[in-house]
């Protein structure tokens, strides 16, 4: 199992990450599609080749082709949106918020999977990319759809752990 290989690659000084990786993926209460779509989207967003190489095959095996593509789409569109909306939020001139974005993001309206799943994946990617405006937007959509805070927090925990494992393993590769 690739998850075990990834856990074994985590150095001893980051034992907490190893334990957390096993629990947030191995003991998740999320339904399979939500779990593995979150894992895949976050592995892509982590920008860690090792994390993506290890987690992608299991995600692909646990997702329908449509969900697999939608999770990749969530990572892609949020890579763009998180930069754009975070920048608009950080600029001190509020008039930027009144300008038309003019960016294509059709996949958000028609992701090919349940909207709730896509929103959850988008929220998790936004957590990695640090866009507060996107986090708020996706969290509100999820809450209006009846998703509880525990589910949202679980996706954020997956994002946090995958990102931390990626940073740790990539830094170890550089230092080796």
C-alpha cells in the first residue's frame, strides 16, 4: 500500500506527521469519494512529487473516472482562484473587488460529481494555498448544503497533514 510507503518515508523527527497521516486517511469518517478526492486534490496542491506519486494510485483506484478528473479539476481551478482572490483580498484598494474577474471557471458550476464533494475538495486546496476568501466561500456553500463542521474540519486536517508531509519529504530530498 502506497500510504504505508509514504508513512515509512517520514523521518523520525516528524513522527507526529506519520501518525497523523495514518489517522486522517486510514481512520477517516469521510465517504470514500470525499476522502480520496480530498487526498488527490491535496496531493496535487502540495506540489510534492513524492506525495503525489505515492497517493495518486490509491486515489485513482478508489475514485470513479469522473471523480478522479473532478478532484484534479478542483486542484487546477483553485490553483488559479486562490492566487487571484487572495491577491484581490490583500490589495489595500477595495476597488479591485468591484472589477470583473474575467477568468474561466466553468468546472465549478459543472464538476461532473456531486457539488458538495467538489466544494469540499476546493476548500481543502484553498486551505493549502492560504486563500481566506475562497475558504469562506466554499465553507458557506458546504454549510448551506448541510455539511457539518466536523466534515469540513476533517478535510482541512487532511490538507494540513498532506502539505506537512510534502514539505518534510521534499526538504529531506534536498538535504540528502
